[in-house]
C-alpha cells in the first residue's frame, strides 16, 4: 500500500508514485505540488510544513476535522491567502498566486464551502460574474443571449433544471450549491478544488455531480476533493491526504485504506461509532401535530405527528417540500390551509415571533445567514432569542445574568471557544451549530426543527450534535431532523416522513426500512396504497 506518514513525508515527497487510478507512472511531474507549506495568522499557526500533490486525471481527497487546515491550504492554492513559508509548483514551475483572479487565469478554480453568490443577480450573471461575454465598441455591452446560453450549457452539464434568468435570492441552499459548481465548471479549469460540494445535495444530485467528476477526470482535470462525507468518497477518490491540527499526517491510496483508519488519523483516536446509542424512546403522547398543511404549489395536504421521546425524520429530494413545511410551521412562510397543534393547543402563527413565543424553533440549513449574527460574540448569540430573560425591569441588559446564561450553555454543550467574547465567525462549524442549539434551549423551546444540522461539520462534531439531539428527545423536547443524508436519517430517527413533490408519500418505521425503500417513496414510486400515515 502506498502510504506516507508525517515522519517520512519529507524524504518520500517527490519520490516516484506507484501507478493506479489517476496516478501517473513513475517520473511524471505532478500537476500541482505543495512543499512545506506554513501559514500563520496573528496568534494562530493554521498550517505547519504541509505537503500535498495532485496528478492529472486524479481525484485527491483532503480530510481532517474542522480547524485541521484543509480550507486554509486550498485558499493558498487559489490565491486567497499567500503562504508564510513553503513553495507551490504548478505544471512543473514554482508559482505563487497573488489573487483568485491570477489563479483562475492559470487554470485553478475553487468551489468554496461557504456560498459566494450575489443574491440580486441572476443565475447566469453569477456564473459569469466579471467574465460576461461582451460585444460592441470596446466590449461595452453584455451579450445577454450568449450569457444565458453559456450558463444553460453549464447547468445542463450538471443535469440541473434551474432557469439562468432566475434571481439567486429565490434559490434553495442546494440550488445555490449547484450554481457554485456550474460557476467553477465554466472556468474550464485544469485544477478544480471542491470544498464540501455535496454538503447540501441529495443523493440524486450527488450522483449527477459524481458523473461530471468522472468526465472531468477522463479529460485530465485534477480534482482536490474536501468532504466530511467519507462514505461517498469510495466512488470517486483515488488518494486521500489527512491533516490534523494544521499538520500533515498521511497520504494513502483510497482503495488500500479504510474509513476507520482515515477517521482515526483525522481525530488522533479511534471513533468506533458514527451514531450514539439512543437513550430516548417514543411514547404515545403527541407533542406536535400538523393537519392538512398547504402552501400554493410548494406543498399540499401535509399531515404528521411528533411524539414525546421521538426523533422524527424528514427525507426527500431537493424541492420535495421538507424545508418549506418546517419554515411554514415556524412562521417564516405563510400557510394557505391547515392547522398546527402543540401540546393539545391549536396555534395561530403568522410570523417567527409567534412560533418562538409558542415554543417552536427552527435551525436553518444556512446557519451563517439565518441562524447566527456572525460578527457578534458567543455570548450575544447565545442569548439573542431570549433577551428579556437577561434584562432588568427597565428593559436594560443585566450583564451579570447575560454572562452567566451564556457560560451555562457553553459549558452544557461543550462549546470550544477561547472566550465568550469570541466572534462566532471564528469558530468551527460544529461549535457554531452548538451555539444555535444553545440559543433555542435558553429560549426553552418545546419543539426543534433541525434542518441539515451536520452540513459541513466533521465526524467528531457530528457525533456531539447527535448526542445533543438524543438528550433533547429524552428530556421531552420534540425533535424533527431534516436531512439529505440517508445514513443519518436511518441512524438517528425513530420514524421518517418521506416527501415527494410537496406531499408526504410515506411514513416509515426507521428500524424496519432501508435506504432503497426511502428512495422509492422519495421518487414517487412507493407501493400503491402502502403509504403509512402517522395517525392511528
């Protein structure tokens, strides 16, 4: 097996590689090579002597926990950052890119984990931003017909049915992710860096992306693939490099290692379980019930119940209505028909304020845009939904109460932060998610909708979030898990409501179902008359 540990990396780096999927014969120069890369920020050493190389026609995965240095390394390659030390070789020449424009001109494109789209512009305008086809004297006018046609060609390549003229602000997170991928494909890059490209995609959409990746490999494009979804890598990845705490750990042929070995190297310890043993179990007591919920053409006649001690899953393909139902119950979107009952009381909800007052919380899949005030510190975010609880009778903040409440939930949820005054944008994704959970727990919410709660966070942080969800259910709080990851649905829920085109096509007992059965219902092919309701 080809494997290079941190101790032997310097002597082995640059040695002839063994042949295999995407790996050239001995003596061929890598397409991209990084030697002894270090990066320091004020008070933080993000990378220390990291090595990495990428061959033509190869998918090379970079794995590590949040904060391991994966994204920082790729931002150096793409010109966002410059290294504090070390060298970059591209096509056999030593290079250093001063900007993303410079790296793109050289043929290096990156799909960032955090979406970088301009909401008020169209899909086509975002794909070709600052690169629009032009005509007329001095290229003053944008050729809108060609712009639209070129954008549609990129979207068709991904098998995505999104109008190039549609404003980005009206797209879901998953659709925005596909636009980001189309934007990168439009650059015709020779090195394509994908940072969590499937984090918000369904299995069907992921399959389409993997087909594009295989086509790119066949044409000689080198792909750097960063993902926390280790199971999916077996389909496309040739080699895997592991980073931990900003340091190089190992490089292996993916086919000759195992997920358990990769995880062990990532976290520096064995991680035998992906999902915790459940301590909660459903009772017959109904916490939340929804009857006949409808909203235009988005979803129709949706009914379900949530029982005490239960984690209920929402599964389905993109646009099936899972998130839209949760947002409507939370008051973020209007309902045309239907009733919502919480602990036997029928609710009248016309805004999130009403839902919050009733005890319903929604943890958005886009945590930075809709779940956090990212420039504000930890303590402010933790108390944001319940300021009256930390204010005096004059409506002024009682800073002693404020600090105590924040510290209590930081301790309870084991949030890793240097201080309560740390801006949340500087924390890892897992710790950001814990702060959102703490915010709603401090509000004493009775029902929590978790929408893609582990999107973009590492395996260790995922396990911590799963344990919190289980504890919430065990303490009588209603938990609904909306997820595109079917292993997550099967590993954490008691029942799963499967959505297809705005309807619930089946409600399945998790222990008695399979990924294949869920996908049949999600695709609208569930057995006729076999859809099981949550009533009775």
